[in-house]
């Protein structure tokens, strides 16, 4: 992903999946496209996602990187799967 949106969510009452879905909903409203990739800090991936710390939530692939601070979400569209002309 070369271009994305940085989202901050420190709501302690929501799990990781809910936070990603909120960010994805906003992304779709703002840019008119459904995101399919989200980077989070490794410490965030340890939080439960509907009982399963899997790598996908709601059709969005979740990857970890130390480049993203805790409680931040780098969300966008995977450039590898985007159609090119």
C-alpha cells in the first residue's frame, strides 16, 4: 500500500475488529472505495478480534508493523491487487 489513511482510535471498550470496521466505514465514505488492507502496531494484533486473532476482518487484511504507533491504523487499498491500466 503506497497511499492510505491514518486513523486513531483509543476506545478501550471496542475490540480491534470494531475499530478497523469504523476506520473502513469512514474511509469508504470519504474516498468512495472499500479498503482491503490495514496495518497496525504488533501490540494491537494481540487484542481479541471476535475471539480469533486472525489476519482478516470484514474482508480487510490486517498486517502488523512497528512503523504504526499503537492505537493507530494505516488503512487503504492493497496496490498489488488494484487493477492497473
